[in-house]
C-alpha cells in the first residue's frame, strides 16, 4: 500500500489531521488559496479558503512598493504551481481566527509552503508577531 507516511500506534489522530485531494480554484495571495476538496464517496466541499500554514508572505494591499512587489511575486509563483490543478492538502485544523490551515503539496510531492520560504518569497511563521520588513531585500 502506497502512502506518504507510515502510521504507527498512537499516531492515528494525533499528528495528522486529514489528508485530502483538492483542486485549486483561486490563489488570493502567497499564503491564501481557495479549493474544492474531495471528501470521498463522490462528495466535494466547494470553495473552502485555506491559509498556508507555517508561512507568511507580504500583503497584497501593502503600501510599501518593495513589499507589494514581493507579494505579487509570491502570489504569481504559487499560481503558476497550483492554480487549476489537483493538489494534496494536509489539513492542520483551524487557527485562532477560525481560518482553515494546511500544507499544500503538488502532485509531484513538492510542499508549496516550504518552497515559498526556500525561494525567499515567504517567512517561516508560527502564529506569533509578524515582521514583514524581513521580506525586503
């Protein structure tokens, strides 16, 4: 049986929330997307907004020209990777604001969340205070 990870006793609902196949229907910015999620049994959850967990990209509405440019670059990179495509969503539940969180993987197994950081288009983010000035340069 193929799987991305091996489940051991005690792991069943502790480490992973849920892993879904989804289709990306919108990329709002570098860390927010909208997906249709296949729930199995011929059921689909439509138009669910998902915040990419563990990353923070510059805001599209930034008044700072350098941050605005970085925001557009992050959004455009993410669009090129996943818009209109099937992806895998590793759901991590909801944040303190009720937003759905998840890691997004391409069909080739690339984690978009991690790639955004590697490319310098996002900062690692743990839910604390944001410092987008670090994205400059």
